[in-house]
């Protein structure tokens, strides 16, 4: 398992990257902008950084230069820019590898594994203990909660009859909350029973909850089915 920082401003893409990485045994921290990424680099040991170039506060190339000023952590660039001159410039500036969007989960994991091998960092995710690889306790039968229907057999969710496009981790989180409908579930319990990773930050849950809310047509400011109980946890409520 490797400790990976994801610096990506798009919440949907960030959630998908976190989902892919945590699903393959990596511990993930994340930031939505360049200065947030720099703060994370200074916080503690990292095995790799996945850095988007189109950040709201800094160009990714400037963020890369600043990272290189304080750390030699491997940096994998992900961006929509595909010009040869740009790729060469970034590699010469200290990037360890480069992925052009759109890319598959397999490409990302293969490039990350190669970067980790070259740097001698991280470990083989396949060595993660089996107890951490087992799936979380989820629904066993289809359930309807207000306008939401969740079918664990097909791993699909429907809102007012329309399928909701969920990532694997988003479905697991939604299914877990549905199995505990109307009960407040702490983030600690979600980390233990859904992620089942030795180290995942609370921010990872927040990113997935934000994406899940958006796909359910709600937000933290205008909650619907998903309610955050400040300082306590999260619950999926059954409409009365």
C-alpha cells in the first residue's frame, strides 16, 4: 500500500480517483487546489502525488515547481494538455510521469505502480491483509427509501425511476447508509466498515458524500435524503 496525494479541483474526478486508488489498497489524501496540495506535502510522508495542471489558484506546473522545492516525492501529472512541448517541459521540471485525460483506471494504476517501483516507495497492494480486502456489510435485498431504490444484486440505484451513475465506492457508501437507514453513522464506523483500510482520512468520506449528494440532486446546504449531524455522523433518512 502507498500513501498517495490527489490534487484535483473537479470534485467528480477527484472522487473517482480516490475511489480507484482506495479500492486498490492505497491510502489517499486529497486537495482541491495547488496551495492545499502544498500544505498536504508538508504535513507528512507521501509515496506519490497525482497532480492536475488546471488548478484554480496555481497552474499545475507552478505547483510542481513548488513541490520540488520542498520534496522529492514522485509526481504523476494528469491533465488534458497533450502537446509534446508541454510534456517535455514538465518532465524536465521534475514530473516523474504524465497521463493525458481521459484515461482508464488501469492506465492510472499501472503508471502509479511504475512510478512507485522506480522510486522504491510504497508496497504491493496485493499484500494487503485479506481482512481489509473483504467487502463492506451492505444491503442483501433491494430496498426503497422515498424516491430512492437500491438494488444490491445489480449494484444499481434509481432515483424517481432514473438510474443514478455511481462509482463502486459511492454505491458501497450509499448501500451501507441504506442498511442503517434513519440511524446516525459515525465517520469512524464508515471508515471501518465501508473503506476497511488501515488509514483513510475523513476528507475522503467528505469528497464521496459531496459527489453522492450532487448525484442525488441535493447538497449539504439543501439536504434531502442525506443528512449530516454535525460532530456526530451521517444518516440516510426515510421521508415521512
